């Protein structure tokens, strides 16, 4: 993977996580969108960490993805 693609995965994941955090913290009713962003972030950073062999970060992203799915199910499913 080229350097530019790697940085896009890394920083795209970071940006999605920042927006997720702000949406949830503002408590404006956009939690489902926030959890979807958390899932996207976990996917992007997870792929980046898998390619770069950052196993600790990959493990953390798997947890974040699971937390995002739980949040989406609980928020939308009631």
C-alpha cells in the first residue's frame, strides 16, 4: 500500500472518531450517526493497523467496532 493511502486510512479514521465524539458529547440526538461514524473509524483505523502490523491498535479497533454495533442496535432498536 502506498504511503498516501495509508495516511488516508489513518487520518480518515481519526477524523471520523473526532466527529463521533463531538456528536455524542453534544447530546443533540445524533447518537446513531455518531455510532455509525465510530464503526467507520474502527474500520479505517483497523485496516490501517492490519496493513501496518500494529496488532495492539487492531485489537482496540475490534473492540470499538463491537461497541459501535452495540450502540447502534440499542439506540435504534430501543
